[in-house]
């Protein structure tokens, strides 16, 4: 499995906002420079984050974007799940009816366990924890 660019770059953006959380709204251009992602791409990524209530926009000369909750209250798993449309290694995990072999499938339980392990790990890491642990580098 490979995370999409959307999830990777969106996570970078949100971690940057977490890093600057106590400074108030941050401008998308500043985030783009720090995380090395284009403004245009970040503008697209911010839309689902705003719709889901993770980010709010402030207008005006001192405006920008900021997290709506403390970085302690947001997990990496929430952001990745939102931007990926869920965290599942196989579509049949979330929707077993899509495959008529789901009940007897020998591999479905493996994908289900692996998905749970990955999801549990990502959900156990808060934005605050990652920013404190890693300090300045967000380009991963």
C-alpha cells in the first residue's frame, strides 16, 4: 500500500499548522514554502479539512488558516483517513457485500488485521506529539 500525495502533503500542511498553532492564523504561502508544496495544491487540500472542521480560515491582513482544535486533539490517523477517504487496505474490509467471497475469504482477515494495526498506530499519534518529537523537519 502506498499513501497518496494528497495524504502525505496534507499531513505535512496540518503538522505545519500545529507547529505554529500558538502563533494564530498562518498564511498558505508561508506553509507552502516551509513544507515545499505549491500554494495551488495546498489550497485544494485545505478544502476537505475545512469541510470536516479541522481548519478554519480567517480573512484580513492578519488572516490565514488555523486548526480549530488543539494539536493534542487531532491524530495523524484522522487526517490521513479524511484525505484518503478512509484507512483500509482492501475495499472489502469496509464493505464486505461488495465481494461474494467475503465470508469465506482466507485473505480478508489478514487485510482486516493489518488495517486495524495501521489505523491504531496512526490514530495513536497526535499532531502535538509528532511536532515535539521531530522539531523542525516536516518534509517526510
